[in-house]
C-alpha cells in the first residue's frame, strides 16, 4: 500500500500536528493506532441487538456534535449498567476534544478523570462513548477500532457529513465491530 493511502490527514494548526499540547499524541502515533485498528478489525456485522436512548439525550449528543464543528466533538454517556446488559442511558457528559481536530478525538484526560469519578460516585457505568465524524459516515474508523478500550461500552458516532446529523451505535470488542439499533424512547 502506498504511503499516501495510509497517511492520516492533518492540519498544520492542530495540536496533533504541532505538538502544542503534550497530552495529545503526534500524527505518527495516530497512524499506528489506525494501522492497529485495520489489523484488529475482524468483522463488521449487521444489527444483532438494540439499545434504547431518550430523545433528549440523543438531542444533546447531536447539539454538542454540531457545536464542536469544525472539529470532532466527544463525551460520555452514563447509564444504570452496560448497554449490552440491558442498562439504560441516564445522562450525557459533553467533554473537550483535546486533539482539537476534525479527523480525530481525544477526550481531555483531566475532564475524563473527573467524569469517570462522577459516574462512579453516582453508582453508574460508562454506557457509551460519544464522538462525531465531521466529514464521514457514522461508522468506526480504523483509528476508532485501534483505540477502542472499553468493550462493555457502546461507541456512539454522530455523523455530520450530511445535512441531517445521524447517530449510530457500535460495539467494538477485540476488533469485532457490531452495529446496534438505537431505539429512541
């Protein structure tokens, strides 16, 4: 494969390209994650299950994603239990994309720690991990698969590529990517 076909696009002014934020990996590290995701991706299957989310939570996710443009937006969804175990989504926690990029996201580590402690203190679980795709479909990228570290959480991706934003939910477990139907209640 030609190097240009594998390269991650980068803007000169984003932290991942300039190194202005030491918490954000450089472009080479993002490329390694994408390569690992491409190698780990074992299957993409159709909807085999579903998860419910309230219209208000879904609206919050879409609103936060739109507000994040031109960069990807990100956040967490807390729930009563893991979605795959029948847990209910209870609230959306919008968080800062420390990568400040239209091509990738990194939940601000300090905000993530505070959010995880808050979720734990409320006796909740991470039900979902949210991010937007500014110019591509709501399908996990190779980088998303390579960096997926929470197999019990859903990965909710909000695509802003078309006029009407679209949110889709995915389970990413050991490279297996499975879409779940999102039922709005």
